[in-house]
């Protein structure tokens, strides 16, 4: 089994009047040693017109697979799964970005646990939503 490293994750949001987008969240490198092999991301992107999910390489030439597990937005109108929204652009450093599957095409799992929905990709990766 490949080492499912999850990498530094950046959550970028831009507004109509802002300069180039700046990260509103940036994680440390996530590895098998990270509790749960994942981190929760909570960021205020109120007023943003675009959302970028960015993944960089972990720096160890390992299998830099990433599962954006159960990504969702919440706001005044309730909850919206990112998997229900079309992305404007999606890039992956290996294979194609996968909806509700790991980038390898296998079912999504983190630490052996199945993921209900998500986006599978590989570093370097950018997902852009408008």
C-alpha cells in the first residue's frame, strides 16, 4: 500500500475588490503520524467570490495523495457540499482529480475509515471554485 501522505493544504479566498488571493488557512504537512491522518479546516470566507483549494508537495518524494474529505461550505442558506458544486479549474500532479474517489480511483479512506464524499487529488493541485 502506498504511503497516503496528505500535504500542506491552503484555503484561499478572494473577493471582488481584493488583491491576489491570500491564504486564509494553511496546514502543516500531514502524515501517518498526524493523529487521525487528517486535520479539520474551518475558515471564514465570508464575502469571497472565489475559493481555491491548493495542495503542495510534502517534500519527501513520497506518494503525495490528498483526500479533501467531506468538504463543505456553511452560511446563511445552510450547508453545501463542495462535491455538489462544479469547479472552474482542477489540476492534479498525477492522474485526474476524482470526485468521491481517491486520485487512484479507489474508494476514499483516511486512516482506514471510509469517507462519505470528497475530492481525491495529488500534489501539486489546485481546485478553483467561482
